[in-house]
């Protein structure tokens, strides 16, 4: 006949194995629960933010285009239209426009513009300014009457 102590040790071993299995299941369940909590919090934050359509109303024909709440670095340079001001531009572009506007219509080349913006007069910086100036000229903000020399355009391209 088995001893009482042997039976107790056997049941203790079985209980310990069951506890280990349950602890592993509990860890898995807690990890899943934590992922769901994070997902719920993230969705709540996203839904609480105003959507772009709520911040910027749709364009109505014969009216001013979408108001821009404030362009940020990396924003797309919009095509200049009637009623659109430099607030629609990213900060670097606004600074370029301000420097050129201070010159009273006098055209500047990209080296002069880079220095006026406080940048080093090295090829990489000058080429960055040139690329931004070309982009502004393509979108109607600047005029490049003489190749490489830029000035502020009087109004949107297309005659407004």
C-alpha cells in the first residue's frame, strides 16, 4: 500500500505542474489584455483629434481656397491663388519670401539669398535654397526673370 507521504508528494507535484501551466496561460492572457488596452487607448486618441475635414472646410467655387491652419516643415508648396498668403507656406519658404519682400522687388541670386537667410555660403546650402526658390517660382510665388535671380511675384500666376 502506498504511503501517505508518497501520495501527498504526488498530488503536490501535480498541483505545481498545474500552477505552472496556469501561470503561463495567465502571462499570455495578460499580454493580450495589455495589447487590447493600448489599442483602445490609441483609437480613443485618434477619434478625439479633429479630422482634417473638420479643421479645413472644403473649397466652395468662386471663394477662397482651403484655409491653411499653419504649414509645417515638409509641407507641399501650394500653387499661389488669389487670397492665399504666405501663411500657407512652410516656415523655410515663408522666411525666403520675407527676405525677398524686404528687398522691395529687387531680385537676388541664391548665394545672396542663402547669406540673407543666415546659412553658410557652401554649395549644399546654396543648392537647397535654389531648389526651394525654383519650387516657389514654379508655383507662382516668385519670379525668375533672369536665370538664377528671384524676386517676389506681384500676384498669382494666371492674372489676378
